[in-house]
């Protein structure tokens, strides 16, 4: 028995085996969390709107007008108060925070903030705010994965993989689409398709779908039409639909930004701002109740071609306005559902026009609706592969999927060229963060200058004369001296700073160290990271930097050679690439 236990222990210490086991745990846990989140939405929905279920517009018609108008406002006031007084950092979290954690913070997500955000988003959707539920579910799944990673003490690369497992399971459970869940995690959160990440994420995504099907049944997220014939002559129309989808995606992202800018310019307490935003949503819902919540009822009806052209246009405009007001006004929530809604309305309206010339040869408004959903969502989310896969999993129709690939490619390209960002990276950019090369940056930030410094520097006092300076320069690495007084860094001095006096050995006249030195030189502190060191070396001409204990005292403790920094940088990148592909690297 002891031998068997020891063998199991050794097996679990292997990274790929341990990740495989943990991916099962996270996949199941994240799926159950997504289910609980949806149940929480319905609980709040029954309290605020007086009914349960996703067919919000139909049920809302049976409620008194004042309830529909005031429910989002009441929810907004409560959300504003909770965010202001109970949430860490004074804000709810979402997919951008998961991307930031994966790229820049080693996968660390606060449990209190993650659980609090899930409650706030359930409250937001339950009170009728026009936001999505998939983003909050993604953050909740990632929170579970991050917590488990910290409890076990996983390394940075393994934490990121487990984070992707939580994300994949949450998306898969939300849409009953395991392929889309896996590729959304790889495409948006992880940022690569290495085998080390691919296998565990696929396992978690499949488990997310299985758990969801056990609870909700094996049904697609939307009711889709049967297999349709797509004519080759329609592909120019699909390209045009891709361009229109890009325009809607760009307008949607901009409208949220404009609404946020406008609301933050009003000097009122947060709960007043969110309450006013909720009241505006309620007023829109009195005329167009389809904007309430995730809007899946209207999306489903659009796929079934139940709306006329002008109704589709009205729903498109109303939903965009309601979602911009909700997100800009401070309601927490996602953008996946709104993007699908907008795409459905655009695609349906476009399909009605496109089939007018030759209705007998057109794929039908329902097919255009599905293609519009994929192409708008791809532009907003920056996830073209996962949105195409989600469409294929919903329809099982190769012809529609290939047509969607064309529209998605056009939409993604135009949106990225126009904005330079997806909605998620746009949010990060507004915080002053960029994830371009973020995974590499995260690795560099973990390596501290203290671990790389040497003590072979040559130091001189501020009153040392030219003879002493020459003697020290002969021994100094990189021909660079550090001028110190009572161990405090005052400046640096090189041959170029001494000028001709450095080479005139016949004279003892020349400047002292204080006279020749460059005061307030660039330096590093012991707690600076390798990223800061590499950036500083790129800005200066010297190959050596002084390292101080802290920036306040400037007490010199050593030096950092540029070659050591570059060697550590190269080793870190090699290790990162190896970890992504499940390879071992010799130290």
C-alpha cells in the first residue's frame, strides 16, 4: 500500500498529469458555478421583475408598467451602493480582468472580488439591465481556477492553463458549445495553442458542456433553422454583411465609451449614476421590452425570421442604446449576449434586403441572422475562431459556417484596423494597460534585480583626485565608477567624463570625482524587476547600472551588468516557450 501511495504521489507531481487532474476539478466546478449564477439571475429576476425565465419580453408584457420602468432603476441604486461600499477596488470585475490576470499578474484573481462581481452581475441582469451573462460566468470560472491554483502552489504557466480551464468550462456551460469554449479560452485568455494548455482546456470545456446538459438538457442556446442551401453568388453579400457587422461592432464599442464618458462627467454619487442609467433602461423597455436582460428571446425570434425589417432596425438601435447606457452607467455585466443580439438584428435586416432580388436562390433571413451574430460578436470580442465554432456547434451546417467565416474575417479585420482593439483590450487600454507581449512581460516581472546583481563594482569618494580615479578605472568593470558617500550613491563617472585628464599620466591635476561625475544617475532598486532593467538599459549608453537598496536612501548594494540582464531575459523567454509546449528546459 505504501509503495502504491508513493507511486501515485510521484505520478501527480508530474506537471502534465497534475494539470490533467486539476482540469477535471476546475471544469466541473466552473460549470456548476455557471449554473448557480444563472439560478441567481432568475432569483433576482423574480424579486425585481416578478417572473422567472429567459423569455423576458413576453413575461414583461404581463407586468404593470411602473414595475418594468422602476426595476432597473432600483437595481441600479442597489448596485451602486454595493460597488461603492462593499467591492474591493470600487468596481465589479469581468473578462478584461481575467485577461489582465493571465497576461500580467500570474493568474492571480481575488476571491472576494470574483464572488462579489458574480453577485452584482446576477443582480444587474435580474433587475433588467441590458448586459450579458457569459462574461460574468467567465470571470467566476477563472476565480475558482485562480483560488485552486494558489491553494496548491502551482507555477505561473500552470496557473494560466488552469485559468483557461475555468474560462473554457464557463463558456461551454453557457452555450452548450465545448469547441467554442475551448477556443475562446485559448484565443482570448491564454493567447497561444501550445499542447501544455490545449489538452487540459479541452477536457475542462467538454466537462462544462456535460454538466450543463445534465442540468438544462442537451439543447443549443438558440433554436436554429434546418440545413439551408447557400449559393456561391451570395458570397459578395456575405462580404458586405461583414463590413456592416464591423460598423455595428465599432459603433457599439464607441457608444459604450461615449456613455461612460458622459456619465462620469456628472458629479453625483455612484448609486445616483447607476440608478439614473437604470431608469433610462426602464423607459426604453416600456416601448421595447426586448432590451431587458440578455435578450435571448428576441435573438431566437430573429433567427426564426419572426420580425419584419423595421422591427429589426428598431431592436438594433434600442438594444445598442440600452447596453451602452447600462455599461457606461456602471452596471456590471458582459458584452457577449448584446453582441449576439445586435448581430442577429443586423443579419436579419440585411437578409431581408439581400433576398429581395432572387428570393428563390437566397439562403434565407435566418441564415443571414446567424452569420450576422457571428460576425458582430467576432468584431466586438476579438475572437473570430471561437465565434465561428460556436455557430457551427449551434447549426451543424457547413455551408452556413463557411459563409460565416467570410463575414467574420472581414468584420474582425476591419474592426481591428479601425479600433486597434477588441472590446476587452479596449477596456484594458483605458486603464493604461497593454497585453501585447503581456505573457512575456509577466515572466520578466517575476524576476527581481536582487537575484541578478553583482558586487564587483568599483566605488570612489566624492573628493578622490584624478590619480585615484585613474587607478580605480583600471579595475572597474565597463570602465565605470560609482561615486558614493557614506554608501549613498551620488553619481557615476566614466573615462568620457574625465576627458583628456584621464590619459595624461604626467599631470596630477584634474577634476575630483565630485566635479567630474554625473549627478543623479539612472539606477535600479533591488526590488525592481527584469522588465524595468531591460527598459532602462535600452535608454542609456552604459552597460552597467548601480543597484541601491531602496529609492529613498539610495544605499548602494551592487551593480547589474547588461549582459546578465539580457541572459536572464533570454532564459525566461525560452522557459516560457517550453512551458507552453510542455517541454523541459535544462537550468
